[in-house]
């Protein structure tokens, strides 16, 4: 294959596989799941692992915290955005394979795969009290366990894989620990979605699959 079409010019990769759709083949992808081609400051290090980019992802008014896409070891499908101390970012990048910025989905070969793109598809996410979402996958209804948010004003949004808001519950004080949302009323197609809980201190986003 001519170099001008080869996504790994120095390595043999006849299938040209590129799981994260960044134009760099899997065989030579130094940062799988990260957009290797995005290097805003031109220093040779992709933005998603460049500590110089932390200022663009600050998540606290004191400027000491930043957003990263956390990929739990052994459970990459459960990636989620968290807000952590800037001093801890390097450890997460080196030990967990995490990325600077927020998690989102990119379309690749007709399917959605985890990835990072430099700009957020979904609003900021803040891992504060956290919440649980079940069942996942869901057959049409989901339950949120919100005990960490009692007596707080919450708004809840659901986004599809394109980042379009498909459900919204306006802000109201959360008085019950459990909240059930019936998505069958929305007539949503099966697929991957994100549910965002917006509280006073920020937003926490979790991914779920709708399989009716």
C-alpha cells in the first residue's frame, strides 16, 4: 500500500484497522483511544496526554483541578469523566491509560467506539457524590440511585451518541433516593446514551445502553 494511504507507514498492517478513528492504525497507535493527530501546540505530544493542555480543561474555580477521561483497569467500557487534582493527572495517564479532557463517543465504521476528540460532545462532568444507574443495559426504563444528592436541586439530561439532548428533567429538589425514568415514552432507538446529573457542584455523566 502506498505510504500516502497507509495509516502505519513503518509497520505492516494490511487490515488498516483504526479502532479509535484518529487516522493512526492500531498497529502503531501509541495512545489507543486517543486522537493522536490532535496536537494544538505542535510539541509532538497529542493534546489528550499533554499536561500543557490542562489549563483548557479546568473544572474548579481555584484552577487546581482538571477533567480527565478515566478508564477503569480491566473495565474500559465503563469509562467516565472525572474532575481531579492537576497533581494527580500524570499518575492517571501513566498508570490507568486515562486521557486529558472528557470522554465521548466517535463514529467509526458504522459503530460507536470510545474515544477522545479534544472538544466536549457533552457538557462538563464532575465526579462528586456520584450516582448509580441500573439496569444497564436497559430494556426501556432506568432507575437512578441518588442518595448522595438528597435535598439538592438536580436537573437530569440524557444525550444520544451525537451529543443531542433527547430527554430532560428540569431542576428540582431531590427528595427521594431512587428515581425511575421510563424511556419508552421517548420512543428512542436502541443504542448508547449518556445520562447527566447536574448538581450545584457540577455534572456527573454515566453511559448506558438501551436495548429494548
